[in-house]
């Protein structure tokens, strides 16, 4: 990226003939100055030949940095800016015998026109070769840039990008089918950037032309001053700059990153989320219509009080053709969904990096991200980055996101259920009056579920999923208390208020983000989890959280809400659930998860055992031993990520042994959202060695 160039001196200008000097934008001044420095020798300016001349030194320095200004080279004495491009496109340095054609005459030599055309072709194919894992196509900036005043003399501009990437990636062949990958870039405004972003091409040009102009303007040779964010989930898009996350210094981790030497922050909507070819019931219906062809029949069965089967075989006698086509579509949909996990997400991040860089040509110098930050599931993705990508980010930061890769999924959820119990008791300590109210709500819903505005049903079990929020921000307890306090119209009335029903409906994310339901447990399915059976057959996750819950209530237990709701004693409160998914969520509780199509897909994914690998212990150790820095914030009271399982991974001998770790109970899982500025500064300092934690 360019810095503001010095203005030509009066001495230089008066010795330059045939030069028209006006006061254009700084980019035009830079253009003029570069031509002056590159096309006119020191003798033409009357400079002393001595290398000790101050003026001569200034020219030399300017020539050394001339590569910052593309498309301005007019003689063979200053071809640095094009040498790398020439090596890529097959161009050559212009002949010194070719007559120079002045820019004042609005004409250019043929060699320069050819170079421009070759550069444009190179820029339009910024993605690496078609056979590469990191290939992408059709880079575009879909809207004009937005500018945000952030105080402290700082302006941040935001651009919205899309590239197209392969749906499936294979080492031998590139899948011809592509999906869109959306990302925003929040970038510090430098001198001259505003002029560029106000140009006609950026304001009114096509999406492809904007992207081409953007790349030509910045000419990024590396990504050392860029940081990419890996969102938590799975199933959620990245926060929207300015409204979803602050940009001013100290307002968020993004604002802090822009104050800590990073020029740009890349916020990627992971594939299937946000605006990256989103996965919803609606989009799945369009792609796999046969999968949903029997939904209306299944809904009739449900309305009659009958169970909805989880497979198409149950309908073979009734609707053999539809059932047969549905079974084929189910297999295709299961395979399709398998492409939306961390192993592909990290390759998508690499595709973004390649799309933003100028072509490397024959150079083999690594050009990784300067840094990456992974929150929650994003931290799991970071571990996949270290495992699967040969050149991971130079600095890897994880917050609440150490994947329990050395612990079986059943043991993880068994431990998390105990953590859920502890968090519930803390909540009831804060709001003891809610013990009786929660029991009253559960009893009413057991007697008669309530209809929700979205079309789903508020059952007792769905109501208890409100406990998902208990591991969030410091206000989580107060927020849950406020929600359930509005449950009934009156103290003696068992009718639920519409405000309560609407609040519950909008607070639970599963309808709008079905990946959170469909692929949640698959984040623990590392190569089918074969290692947990001493190399035996791969095992599926198979609704692990639900099975561990069922194990607990086989005998009378405090986890049995049907039991505790009927007890008058406050000593046995009814326990909310945590961050778990259950098979019954597709049985009508959530409208967008229900029906034969979604239910059969959810069960097929839960029973899938041939998952690919996500984590590689030896490659993680190797990356951290060979230059990659890593630091993590681990939350002792984390409701979503099991602390003891984390410690196995980061302890001595573990795959992340070289990762510097800060263990704290000052924050819950949402610490990055609650105090992102301080947390980011601390773990970045840890990774770089300026903060001595651990002590």
C-alpha cells in the first residue's frame, strides 16, 4: 500500500522541460513525480553526480519505492514495478531504442499499452491455477464502499466482496460446481484512498471492475498487515462492521486490531452462512425438491398425533416413487452438507487471501495471513488451519475455542452436562424467585404446548433450551430473568403473553441458522473418531448430547424436568439445557427444522461415520515449532467448551503445547464480545512476546 509521496522540488521542476504543473489529486502528483524520477536522469535535472548529494539521495529513495505506483513506468531505468508482473505474464522490459511518447500528448508507447493489457489480464485471474486447492473465480465488490468516521482522526472504509469457490475440493480434480463466498473488509483510510474510492469505477462500475480496480490500487504483495476473523457457530455469518461490531479504537477487537498495526480486517461469512450461499430450509428445498416431496403427508401424520418417521423407507408402501426419489435425494443432500465443515472453511480463507494478493509468479516465498482470530467454533477452525494448511497465519489467536480433539464426543457432552448444572445453580442463586416460576411454565407447557409466531411449538423441552444463553455475556442472567418474568398475562392466569412467545421465538437461532442444528455435533467428528475405539470401525456422533442426557434420566434425576417441575421444593430446581442439539427439534418444535426432509437429513448426518479429518497433532506441533505464533484465552467457567478437555490439548505434550494460554474466570464464553479490545490486546501481546502471560 502506498504512502503519500514527497512533492517535486522547485529545483527539479524548473530543470524539467515540456512539463505542465497543475494541482491535481495526490495520486496524479504521485504519477507525475514518479515519471520525473524515472524517466529523467540526474544529469537532465542538473543534479550533481556525487552519491552524497541530498537531492540525489532523495531521487534514489524514490526510485527504490517506485514499485508502489503501478502503470507509470516510461523508461528502462525504472521498471521495478513491472518486473514481477513481467515474470508472470511473459512480458519484457521496453527497449531503450523505442522513442518516448510524452504523456502530455495523450499517447503511450506500444510496449506500455501491452504491459497494461497483460497486467489487467493477470489481475482478472488473481486466483491461482485451476487445479489448486485455493482456486477461486469472479472476485467482485458488490457495492460501492462505505465510509465510517471513527474518531481520533480515523476513517474506516468497508467494502463488500464475493468470490466463487469450488463446492467440493479434491486433490485430483476441481469440482465444476461453485458456491459464493462473501466477506467484508474494514480498512483504515490512508491519504489518497478517498480519491480512489470516489472514482467512477468504484461508485458506479460493475462488481468485477470494482474488484479489479481495488486490487490494482493496493497491489498487495503480502498480507502481513491483514487479519482474518473466523466466526463462532457453526452456522452464523460474521458480524457486520459498524452495526454488528464497532470500528473505533477501543470499541471492539476490530477497532483495536486497526490500532495495533493491522491495516485491514477481513470478516468472512463461512460457507453456508450469512451471504455465502446460505443453507436454510428454503434453499435446501430448491436444491433437493425430492427430499421434501413427502413433507405435507408427514405433516398430516403429525397433526393426527402420529410420529414422523425419520426415513423414507417407512413410506415405500404408500408412495413408492416419491419415497424412492426421496431416498436418492437424501443421499445427495447428506453428501452436500458434508462440504460445509472446518476443513473447507479454512481453504476458503486461503482462497480469499489469494484473491486479494497480486500474482506471485514464480516466487515461492510464503505469503500467509499476518494474523487470524478464531472465536469459539472459529478456534476449532484455527486448529484445522494449523493442521491442514501448509502456511497457516503468522499469528493464530483463539478465544474460547480449543477443540477437545483428544476426548471422545460422549465424554465431552457428559462433562458439559455437569457444567450446565453448575451454571443453572448460579442462575437460581442470583434469581431464587425464578425457581417456582420456571416450574410453573414447564408444567403449563407439559399440559399444552403453545403455538409460536414462526409456526413452531413452544414445548417444555424447547423452553428449557433458553438456557443456551446462560453461558453468554454478564447480562445473560438478567436477560433470561426478564424474558421469563413476562411469561404469563397475570399472576393467576396460565395464558402465555404474546410478548413472551414472540421473545422466545426470536431469541432461539435454530430456524434461521439450520447448520447450527444439522452440523453442530460434526465439529467433534474428526475422521470418524476412529482413535477412540483403538482403530476399530469409525463411529458416528449419533446425537451424543441427547444420549448423554437420556443416560442421566434413566433413574430419577435432577436433570429430569418432568420430575422436578412437579416438586414444590425449591431445593430441586428445574434445570435449563445448555448448548446442545436434540433429535426432537425436528419433530415440530422448530418449524424450519421439521418435516420429513429436514428430519431425515438431520438423522443421516448424525449417523454419518465417514467424516474427513479435521485435526492433525503432528502438523500442529510442527507449525508452532517453525515460526507460527499462537495464543489463546481459555475461560475456566465456559459453558460450551469443556475446560478439562481443553487442558489436555494445550498441556505439556499436547498438540498446542507451544500455544501461550491465558486461563481466566473473569469472562464467560462471550468475552470477545464483552471486552474484545482488552482481550485482543492481551493475547496478541502474548503471541508476540510483549505480554508475559503465562507468568
